C-alpha cells in the first residue's frame, strides 16, 4: 500500500431519518401520502468528520452516549453508508462490534464457526482448517457438535470472540477492550486483543476506559454530538474529555 | 490477490459486476444455502428425510383435493399429474419470491452489524428453494409413474424453465426487499398478490376454461407461460411454444434489471430510517 492511509474519512456525515410520528406500515404510509402527511425528523449522528488512520496507528475515540461513536465505527466498517462525505478503506476490514450476530442457534458450534467466519468475509475452507484451533482457544472443543442454543451466554461470547480474533485484518475496529468470561479467560482475551491491535493494522479503538485507551492509542479524538471536539495526543484528549465530563456531570458528555 | 477497497462514494455497480461479485462469493453462498436447508429441517426428527417426505405429504393432500373433490377434464393426461406439476412449480415461485422479499428484513440485525451485501441472502434463498424444488420432483415422478404418464424426452429442459422462473421471482423480490425492511406489512400484501397471480394462471384449471375475451389477461401472466412450458416439456410432445419461451425470457430479464436497479436505489436508505 503506497501513501494511501488505510482509513480515510472526508467530511463524513451520517443522518438518520426518524419517522417518529410517521407510519410504519405500507397501508398507513399510503394513507398518509394521500394526505401529504409524511414527515421525517432528521437526526444528524455524525457531522463533518475528517480523519485518517495509517497502518500501525491506533486511533482512540472517546465520547458520551449518543456522541456518534457507534455510527462512526459502522461508517468506517462499511456497514452504514455515509449520507455526506466519503469513507475509503484499504484492505480487509474486521469490526469487533456486537460480536455473534449471525450465529444460527440450531446449528452446531462447528457449523457456526464456518458460517460466522464466512459472513465476516473469510473463506470457508480456511475456517474449516482453523476450526479445531478456534474451538480450543474458546475452550469449547467438547461442545463443538452440540447446537449452540444449548450454550450459555458466556460460551457464546467466547466462541464469537475466538472467531473474530482469528484474523489478520488491515483495518481493525474495536468497541471496548472486551472482558469476556472468567478472570483467566478475560486476561487471555485482553492479551490477544492487544496483540492483534499491535499487529500493524490501522486500528480504531472506542472505549470508556480512559486510562486503558490513553495507554494504547497513538492518537485520540473526542466526539460530541457527532462533531470532533478535539484531536491529538491521547493523554491530552482523554484528560480534556474527563475534565469536561466533571464540569457537566448531568450533560450528554456524561459517560455511562 | 488485490487489496479490497471500500469506497462509500463509488457508484452502484452494474448488473454484470454484481453478478461477478456474487459468483466470487460462491463459497459463502454455499455455506448459507446449507444453513438455510439445515435450519429448515434440523428441528424435525426425520432430518434430511423430511425434504423428501414433506413434498410427498403435500402431494398426497393435493391429490386428495384435486382428484377426489374437484375435477377438471384435462386432455391427454390424468388430472392429478396436470395439477401437481402446476401447483409444485407455482409453489416454488411463491416461496422464492416471498423468501427473497423477506431476506433483508430477516437479516436486518445481522446487516446492521456485519458488512455483507444484502443480496447475498437473497441469492442463497433462491438456491435453497431450487434445491427444495428438486426434491419435490421425486414425488412428482412417482405420481407420473403410477398414473402411467411417460415423461417426454425433452423433460430435462424443465430445469431451464425453473431457472427462468426463479430469476423472475428473484428480480421482483430484490426490488421489494428494501421496502419490506421499511414496511414489514408489504409481505402480507405481497402474499395476497401472489395468490391472485396464481388464480389468474392455469395452475389448477385447464387454460381453455377461460373465456376467449379474457385470454389476453392469462397470456400477460409470466406464470402462465412458465407453467405451460413446464407441462409441455415434462409430458408433452414438443419443445413448447417459442412465444412462451420468449415471454418467459423477457420477463426474467426485465425483472432482473429492474429489480437490481430498484434494490440499489433503495438499499442505502433502508437502514437509516429509524
């Protein structure tokens, strides 16, 4: 990859159309349309975000609930097309957001590893080759041939994590440094995640754990109401964000 | 291997480019079709045998209703064979269309968390339905054998008819899929429309009971051409009316092109309306 950054956002905005009072059925919509009643509220989740992340960089993102962090992650991951501006990413993208979407409860662990991996864009043949190792890592080898609807939520989380982490992406999007399972597994998954983040990919790390973020990130941004408030050194950005949060404890900069 | 590039500002790809991209994803599609079929039959005790038994039982019901209760005189072939071939093909169309239209809605949760082209689920639905239809041909062949109807030498060509009909259903479903995400009740309306289309085609009645002055309505219906060709090839004597072939090919092509265009135009907006 030449000079192109792995992630480039130029003037990116994402607006949702909120049909709060609007119809949610086709029949109602048709009726409203004849009365010329169809109205949407616009909800701008992200406004004019311009940023670049190069291979080997870890961009930390802080901000309160509803600041646009999730929308930013989904826009970079290519899940949500921006309504303004442009998102360009180079290379294989792995988004560790809400893991486990795409599991089929009636299928076995073995089948789900291949299925989930395929949905994440990895060749099924590769997944079949990696299957045993993934299962061993998730400590689920003995449950591989059981339908996963019998799994506990902890087992599901471990399986989803083990599949997602078995990857070498060029662009990595991480929502919280996940703490999964018991203490021992949690330490192991944290280490694995750190290794993946330091593996040379362009990383976007979103976290409420400010010290952990400041320690890992090479650069940070602070999002508020969809705008980039501050960009720069992670320690400076997290401190500024923490200070603002103390000033306005009831405001929407308040982190959960 | 080239580096995959995602550019949100890239224009929507053409039908051909999308077709090629879908072909490259065939290993993912194979996994999804296997999942669709597995999920459909895994819960039953009989497992895979259900794929065979299910159409067999359906056939038994149809046979009961249409050979004992209703009766139409059909020239040349026992009524059971006539009705079964029509109904099975029409059911395939119905299930493919409804399945494709619902595919984005059913995977809405996944589509908001993982980057996959929504069309992948539409294509895999078609695949699963075609395989299921293949299984229903077994009881159809059985009924034909019992009724003493010899298959035509041209019978293998029915595959082409089924594929064209599936392409027609796929195109229509593709256009509707983003609309169903926004308005789930579209599916109910669609189910009613499909039933209506079914009654307007000679699926379980012979085509000539329709009065002459309404025949043109029947002939406008692509299902009519598909069903007629299917029967002709299965147990008839010729290769089917060239005009029916033309009508079916044109319907499939138009549905695919229009469906693709509408799908691309509406897809982006489907998930940003809350």
